[in-house]
């Protein structure tokens, strides 16, 4: 997957108080993603864009669009990525 395809899948980070706490407590970052994207494509897109290994992806459809809760290996990696993308 190239960067252009990955940016079509990962639209933007979703930032609320709850998702903010998820970074510290569960090593997860929440993204708004393309509605047609599946979990495998989301994991690959995150790896392409941010060079971080994804351990788990959960998705949910909401009024804001499709959310992907992406879990990373450690809290430190999730915190570093959140800082890099402007969440923290």
C-alpha cells in the first residue's frame, strides 16, 4: 500500500476526552476512516503512514463516520504517535 491509498483510508484522528484517555489507559488511538475500509486495510494504512506496528483494530459506525480504534504494542508508542499527529 502506498501513502496516497493510505490517506484515503485514514481520514483524520478523532479527539475527545474519552479517546484522549484511551491513549494512556489502553494504548489505543481513534481515527475516522473510510466507510468501506476493513480492519486489515486500516492496520496496513496506519503502518504505511506512521511506521508503527498495530496489534488490534476495532471498528464502529457512528454519526461522525466509521471509527477505528487502533491498538499499539505499548502505551509509549501510542503516546508518541498521538503527540506526532497533534492529539496531545
